[in-house]
């Protein structure tokens, strides 16, 4: 009986200790994720490959699907960004919609973007979706996976059948 009482008291103490743990402040992480997206957008607009690469996690092999290329590893991701900036200048990048799903150390950010690219005298408007998977290490959010894809043009509605003339 005495052993059962001790076990009950220890169990109660354990429940109290676990229940009184530090609370998680998701609002600060949401603000940090918004700031990370804005920072990344600024780096892309500036064509800053070194800055962009500084956003990726260094402990794991990151992956990216960038517009039309699936690349894996830091060297391949760097080469893809360098190729983009060698062929065109980003003259505008706007995140028009964003959302986050997060846990303490893992987050998914997704939304829509608009970008203006200029190559020579030709300017092109692109719109697309993004999905970022981020991990938090030592209090800093780092990119693990980036997916940037362009939106497809809407398919035109089918033409109504021709009306026979009377």
C-alpha cells in the first residue's frame, strides 16, 4: 500500500512538471517566418546568390524545384540561381499571399508570388506558387526545401457549337 502511495505521488508530480513546462510562443515564430520570406524576396530581387545560399541549411542536403529545374544539393542550387541571374535581372518580386503551418522546429510556408524579369529589352511577368520547408536550429529558421513553380495560363472555355443558319 505504501509503495502504491509513493507511485501515485510521483505520478502526480510528473504530471504537474510536464504540464507546467514552458509555453510555446507561436506568434514570434510566425513573425520570424514572415521576416524570412521578406528577406529571401529581397535577396532574390538583388540577385544576391551568396545571401540566398546563406538562407539554406548547411547541415542537410537541401533541395529546390525552381521554376523548371529540380536541383538537389548546395552546389546545384547555387548553379541554378546563378543561371537565372546570368540570363535575366529580377526587377520586381512581390509575395502576394502567404501562409504558415508550424511546429516548434519545423515549418511549411506557402503562397503566391509575382515576379518581373528583364532580359535585354524584353520584360516578362511571371506568377507562381511557392512552398518552403524550414527547420529551426539554434533559434534560426533555415530553408530545407524550396519549391517555386509558375502558374499555368487558364484553359480557354470551349467554343459553343455553331448554330446552323435557318
